[in-house]
C-alpha cells in the first residue's frame, strides 16, 4: 500500500485488534498499542493467556472478539501469520498490519496487508 492509501486507511480505522499484545510494558506490542490508544483508536488485545491489557478486556482469538474490527495489527512470528490471515478471511476482515520483521509470502485474496513496517513509526510520519 502507498502512503496515501495507508493514510486514508488509518483515517477510517476506529478499532484495532492487536494480536500478541501482552501486559508487559517492555514489549514492542505494548508500546505500539499504548501509542495507538493515545491517538484515539480503540484497542482490542488478542492473546490466549492475558485477561486485560491497557484497560481493555483481552480475547483468546480474533473470532472471540464480539465487536467490529477495522484493522488487525500482528505481533507474532511470521510462521503464525498464515493462520491469522486465514482466520481474518473467514471472519470477513480485510486489513492486516504485520509489524517490523513479520512477513507472509501468500496473502489470501481479498485481504490488504502491510508487511514488515512499524505502525507507530508510519503513523507518526504520516500524521506528524
């Protein structure tokens, strides 16, 4: 996706599910999610072992989330991404963001995926 397309997406997005978000403030996912929350986005943590992160209830999987998700921000190893994208496709979710160091060779048809880029860094650059 180009910068103008990403900017338009981030202007439309209201709710971001963060897959792999734990309650550890020293982890990149926590810092990115906290930043996005301060920018006004609703954050939904997705982690099988957590109960609550950043004041938000945590869900075990994307399919367990009972509300609309606009963007899925992934903080998992690249080998976990195909399963996450398949779950997104099943749920009718369209947009995924794979953080720095995370890529996927095969993107299911109908999904738009930003790969190997930090959402916080891109947001700061585009909205500074």
